[in-house]
């Protein structure tokens, strides 16, 4: 089911949809339906331009990122901090900080920052390795230790492949105790819902915000704008999938 979900979601992302529209247009053109093909080409161009336009991608992403504010460190906090997994690439020729993906590194830094704000806290790192021999949880552990975290204060969950599995695994660790959930701001709505569904009491600690200020209208379409749209599509599709499953 996990691989099927990933396969289907890939084709529902903005750029693959653009490529499919272009392919359909070429096929129709070769079949002699030139006027219809021109409409498909025009729609594909508008589609990719709009989703690459930063102010438009911000409109898609902002509702997700504005749901939860940054964590308040001036209030009493539970001892468990769960940092959700993201990507990495094991390569001994690179420094450890470059082996971790940007999302992983930002989430890790937030988790470690919270850990150092209070005594006697426990960091939970989760995430499998995919096609990498080392799990994302273990890579995060290595980086956290290099940043001064006590190895005895780290729990690894190396089996979970997605957020739902991470939530189920966390419940087995924390029981009825609450935890601080650290993940990307765009992912927090879906992640928090899945953790609560698994019976975990969550204090949200969003990080990795992509919308940092108001976008001006005088901008050109860009890869960064498209990336933000893809993040929004990924989360909305995930939310829809979870709602369909109840």
C-alpha cells in the first residue's frame, strides 16, 4: 500500500501533470486534432506558469503553514520531542550536515534547540532509509550527537515508512504522556492529525517554514515557486487520503 500510495501521488504532482498534458497534446496533434491539441498545450502552459508563480504558490501553502504558530518555550513542556524523518544520502565523502536533506537538517536543528532549552528531555528520531542502508533516524542521531546531545537521551524508530507509522510507533513509546512534535510547517496539519488519531497528545512545534514574508506581485515564475506548490499538493493529497480512510 505504501508503494502504491507513493506511485499514485507522484503522478498527481504539478510537474508530472504538466508533462502528461504535453504528452496528450502531442498525441492529439499527431492524430490530426490540432485545434484541440493547441488548447491542451495552452492549458499546460498556464498550469505550470501559475503553479510556478510565487504569490500563487504562497496562497496554496499559507493555509497549511499558518495553522500552528511556533512553539512557546516559556511554558512547561513534556519531556518527549519527536522529530519526524525526511530525506538523506549516505556518502562518507561529504560532511554529515550535507548528507542530511534540507528538511531533515532544519527539523533536527529545531528538535535539538528545544532539547537544550529544558533539562531531562528525550529526543525521538524516526524514519527508515528507503534505498539507503542507513535509516534517516540514525543519521539524525549522528548529527544530534555531534551537536552535543547525550546519546542516552535519544530513541530511534527506524522502521516507520510514513507519518502514520511514525505516529503508531511513537504511541508505543510515550503511552499516555504528551510529546512535542517537530516537523515542517506545511506537514504539521496532517502529521498532528495522524498522531492524535493514534492517541498521542501533541504539542506542535512547526519549523521549515517556506512562507517567511508576504510575496510581492512583481515576480517571475520560478523553480522555488513550483517547489512550494508541490509541497502544498503533497499535503492536500495526503489530507484527502486520510479523510477518505476516515
